């Protein structure tokens, strides 16, 4: 006499409708009262955040909730650390885990797409009638793992180390010594440019830098190619199949040549 | 007596007749009663307010967004007066000069975060209650689409101030879209309106941010609320008086028959 799931579902819903009709309370005014109070709280919180943000910051000077705005958009600077809004931090950090360029699309497209499909499909693969949390151990463990991993990724993304150009420039002499290009003026100029231009916001060089977006460690990149190859690469990374890194053609031939010399001279610490 | 009846007549002609007239043609009065005077489970409480709280945050976004659109200009051309891009200059003006402009912009900016947080909390509540199960599967699906659209709104809105934060986050975001197989390069090209972010990027994102995406979101919200109203909200699954609870059959066998009433519950 076991009824099939569809029949049980329909019976339970018919029972739900009868109960609500007989024992329920009208949405207006009872539930609407709760909704109204909650909505007022929400508006007050938004208002409060806006006030704190405004009073604590001043123009480009950040307060506890960040600045009003940063400097105007300038495609010519590369020292700016790209940082999305907080609800994309998990994605931002996920990109550090995967290595560029072969697997980076796993982080950018693969994992988010799979998560979205799993989320949309939830009612279609979790079809049991049971609704009590303690009787749904698999669902609860999955939910806790999801929340914890999202929280960890968001936290890691929020606290990801940023490389400051002004501090990195001080390291140029030690880089030159370790790599042995002290007497190559073009390479030293290139190293300075490399430190100032925010390359280390993504790349790693001799233990410095972020390893962001799956960008490779460049400490020994000079072993792989020569200066003219690096100049061409920097001019248009997309031509080499790298869709993540932007082009640096605007730096001009002289600067690109210096960067090329620096990268070619970086053949690993002696 | 005469006074009351003339008063009644006045109400009849000024209020009830026009309402009847409108309802006969649109069913709007019946619809409002259907929405407002429906019953909800006796045990529904604060936990079921997160959805309407998210709706409130969205309404704040819509209202502040309309006001911002009156002052904002999506142009990356240089403003001769300030020497900065026009979009950036209008944001600076809104923040510093327009009366209460800082408040409207601040509420729009922080309202976005509050909206996303409330969507997550609302989703968590629905998951905890198992409220996505039969017959509310499509309510869940529209809810997930609302979350995805909300995040896209955040992504497109982030570029609009045209400051360094906005610009560089978007450069990276577009490049990341470009890594997708097949559609990726095409999508990146579409979003940037060319091989790189340029003067036509900003109007495109502005249009997506204030026309297409909010339109889609409003449509989804309407479907979502219609489904919630039609199917009702779930009782907490642990509630003793949950609507739709199982009634264990009364067992009346053996020597105790008639002495012990009921098998379980109350």
C-alpha cells in the first residue's frame, strides 16, 4: 500500500492548504507587521552604512568603509591593485589557486558554472519529503561545507597580500645582486619599472608578489626566452594565447626594451 | 439617520463604484485581497521576513538608482572643467556638491551589499526549512536567478564611478570572462566593446546596469512573489503546529484501547 512520492507530496500539500485555511493567520496585518518592522531595520542599516562611509572617509582618503572614490580611471597606470566588490572575493581568491593559462578557466568559468547548476538543480535532485534539518544529514553537511568554504575564500580574498610598488623598488639592488645583472643598466631600469608597475600584483619574483590570477613565478623566466621575445609578449600577451594578462604596448619601446632586458637577465638566483 | 444614509451614498459613489468598475475590468481588487488577506501558517515569524527584507533593499536600490541617473553621465571623455573623465566628475559632483547626493550614492553603494547579504540569508533560511521541496521547486529556481542577476548588477555597477578601483577590477573581470571556452573571447569583446576597455564600454555597462538587468530582476521578483503567494510559505519543519503536519493514526488496540488517547503529538 506504499504510495508513490508524487501522491504523498500532493496529499501533504493538500493537508498544508487545509491547515493554513483553518488554523492560519491572515498575512495582513500579522505577517505584514513583521515584514514592515524588518524592512525598516534594513533601511536603517543601509542608511547607517552610508553615513558611516561618508563621515569616516574624505575624498580619496579611505575610512573604515573605504574611500568615496579612488583616482580617476587611468589605463596608463599599472600600479593599481585590482580588487572586486566583497561578494566576488571568493572568485578572486579561487583564481590564485589555479595556474595560468591552461587551467585558469576552471576557476573563472568551470567552478562557478558547476556551483550555479548544482544550486538551481537542488529541488530536482533532493526530492525526499523530509524537511527537518536533523533528518537531512547530507544536506546539512553539504550546506555547512559550502558556507565554510565560501567564508574562507572570501576571507582569504579580503586579506590577500598586496604588493606596494614603493616598497618593492627598494628590493631592486638585491634582485640585481642575486641574479647578477648589477652592471646591466637596461636590466636594472627594467627591474625598477617591474617593481613600480604592479607586475607583482599578479606575478611572483624571488619570493615577492601575489601569485594572483594564476600568473607564473618569473624568478627564472630568462632561461626560457630572450629579450626580444619578452618585448613582443608584453606588447600583446593575447597573441601568445594569454587572455588574462593585459597588453603593455602603451609603456613605449624604450620601457619595453628595459623590461625585456630585465626578464632575459632573470635566469634564476645564483 | 438621513445623514448616515447620505454619507453611505457618498462612499458608494466615490469609493465603491469606481472600485467595482475597475475590478470588473482588471480584477485588481480581487487580486489585492488574494494577496493581502490570504492566510499564512500560524507559526510563521521573523525568519520568514528575509525575503521581503531583500525586496526592501531592492526598492532602495531602485529609488536611489533613479536619482543617481539624473546626475550621472556615462562618458569616459575628458571634462574640460575638471580635466577628469566626465563619468568620474559627475560621481565627484554627486558626492560633494549635490544636496544629500552623498547619502543617495552611499545608500545605493551599501544597499547593494545589504541586498546580496539578505539574498544569501533568505536562501539559507529556505534551505534550512527544506522549503524548496515540492511544490516550490520553481520558486527556488527563480530565487537563484534573482541572486545571479543581483550579482551581475553588482558587477556592472562597480565600473560606473570610472575610478581606478572600478577600472582595474573590470579589466580583470572582462579578461576572466575571456578565458571561457568557445564563447569567452566573444563575450570579452562584447563586454569591452572592442579589444580593450574604451569610450564605448561605459555606456554599454550603464545600459545593462540600469535597463536590462533591473528589468530582468523586476520580472523575476514578480514571478517569485506570485509563486510564493500561490503556494504559501512553509512552516518551520520542527514546529509542533506546522501546517501540513502528519497526523499519526490513533491506535486503539489491545487492553489500553480507549484509555490512552492519541499515539503521539498532543
